C-alpha cells in the first residue's frame, strides 16, 4: 500500500465515523461551523459523563462506609447518634482506632456501627445509660476492669496498662499517654488477648513510676522489633500474584510508551527536541511531587475504607492488615512491589483519559476532542505515569531492613528521593498522619489538614470520604480545566473568525 493509499484510507475511515457520530463536520472550514456543532459542545457530554461516573463511584464509596447519609430516609436518627457516640469514644478510649482488624470497638459487627442494640461487652461497659443523650463512663473507671474476662484489663489490651490516659482532646494526640499503639487486642472479645511480646512489656512496666510521671517510657526498641518482624505466613509467593502484578506494570509502561511515541516525546526526552532541560527537570519534579501527594491521600483512604466494599474492600482490608503485620508485603518478590494495582491501576485509568483528551488515542471518535496540550503538560503526564509505581515500591523498601535493602535503595532514601524508614515509622506508630509512601515531600499537606481542618482524622467513614474527595480533586480536576480551557479558546477563535 502506497503512502497516498494509506492516507486516503484514513480519510475515508474518518468520514464514515464522522457520519456515525453525526454532524461533526471536520472537513469544513472552522469559521463556517455553527458553534453548537463544533468541538466546543463536547464539553457537555464530557461534563455529564464525568459527573455520572464520579457521582456513582462517590455514592458507592459513601454507601458502603456506614455513613449517616446511607440512612437518609430510614434510620437517620440512629445513625447520627452512633456517629456522635463513636466520636466521643475516639476522644475517650486510648488507641480506639488502632485495632486494625476492627473498625468499631463497641459494636458486635466490627465493620458496622448501624445498630444501637448490638454492643459487645466492652461497648456495654463503656456506656453510661440511655437517659437523654448516651454518654460514656470515664476511661479511668473502665480501664482497670476486664470486660471480656480474658484475664487482662481493658487498659492492658488497649496500650494503657497503668491507666493514665486522659483523652485525646484533639487530633494532635499526646504520645506519652499511651504505652504502645501496636499489637493491641480487643477488650470485648475473650479470644483476643495480649501476645507474648505484650506480656513481656507488661511485666517490665513500673506502673508506680508511670503514674508519678504521668507518662510511659518510650518503647522504641520494641517498636523496631515489631516494625521489622518477619512472619512467614504473610508472604505471598504465588505465581498468580506475581504475574498479575507484572501484567499491571506492563500495561502501564505500554500506555506511557505509546503516549511518548504518538506525541513524539522520545525526541524531547533525548534532548533533541525543542524542550529545554529546565522544563524536562521541572515537569519531572512536579509529577513526582504530585504522585507523592496522591500516594498520601490514597493511603489515608485505604487506611480508612470499609472491608465490605464490593470493589476495593479487599484492598482496604489488605492495607489495614499491613498495620498489623508491617513487614509482610516487603518480603514478597520485587515484581510484586513494582506492579501493585493500588499504584498502577489508577495511574493507567487516569493517564489513558489524559492521553485521549490530548489527541493521543483516536477512538471513540464521538468524544474526540483533538486538543493539543502544550509540550510541558504532555511531559508531565508522561512522568506521572512512569513514576506512579514507585509509590508502592518505595513503601516496601522502607519496610526492608538496611542489610537486605541494598546500597542503591539506601542511597535513594538518604537523599530524600525515596521514603525513609525513619519517616515511615512515624506513621506506623501514630497512624493519624504522615501518609506519604513515596518520598514524604508532600506530607505537610495532609498533616496540616489533620491539625486544622479535621477532615482526614483517621479511621472513620467520614475521613475515607474526605480523602476520596481530595484524590478526585488532584487527579481529575485538571481534566475539566483542560476541557474548559480549550472550549473557551475555540469559542473565541470562532467568534473572531466570524467578525472578520
Ligand atoms: Zn497506614
Ligand atoms: Zn507501611
């Protein structure tokens, strides 16, 4: 087939599809196209389509997070009461939200707090009564009791064995008031009793000294042992998992390779194009920071979302189990680190939409915008896609002891390119903040929100919902901004052409 034949074939194909899509007369002079028949009108189906997709996804997330809105028509009052009760509980009971296998410490169903009658023995012990508003007994009263009768006091199970916890007045929790925040057990289930490691720590504590100082001694060494503890049962060495992850990584790299090829980015990347080294470096830095910030909010979301969610429930459970056994996934082969769908799948979807909008994919033609991004934005999308798998990869590297990590990863951690174990330990000790799992550069944003706006306060349906909205804002808002930008540009050009 000659070059001319190929061009002719493409034109004919385009003409056919134009007919199918109706009234998009691409071969006419731009100036003669009535506005409502031009590309500008694509803004409407794009906005409506996106609103439907985001809305339905948002509602699905909301509905499965035992959010009060779920009960708008039936059990709104009960749901509101339970929400208030849980907020009181978070402020009263030490480490309330750090038992990673249960979301709600008072209720029998550990994932839902929907009923007022289904309290477990610990929940019942904490409740003062039902006269008017339900209130809680003071922690210091309940702390020394053994609600589930397993031989350990409620305080010993929840990391306050000497009963000095005076409540978390705000999100900025006082660290000295709890002895530890890991290996916690359920004070309302007699099958859940302190592990041998906790028993050793309990024996060593001098409660008289603790009460005098009103603070616990640090347990840094014990925390380190927990952080790097190897448990053979947690390692997934199956071929199925590894090949699935390799597949996800492969798809993401293929998509980014295609984008670079179809828009001629290889030339820019090799320095032979018109892009300066400064723009190349700057777009890389911005993309890296964007992924770092995104990793923080995705992590905050996964730490808080519901185990029963139909699509992401498994991921939520896995991420929360990671707090229970932090070393687990880092013992798996590196291919599992680099291809984890938590990092790669959203990047594939988001980059494909950007690429489609940016004239990188031809079909479906009905919604084709034909927009030409400026070069810097094409490069930004490219860098965002290729660096996305690093978030999960660097997270697992931070969980690997120095001897097994290798000099290269240690160098990247020490230079701040990759998340350092020291920074990540902050999150595992006090999970309400420091969520970034890529480098930690952007942690100041969610940490500021925790301190000031109280929207990412951890482990509640409200905080998962808030993190979800932030994720949408930072990943999807630019789509809309480009749609609006190019639409306004086109309308202006058309009216200018009509004036002449
Ligand atoms: Zn976490
Ligand atoms: Zn971690």
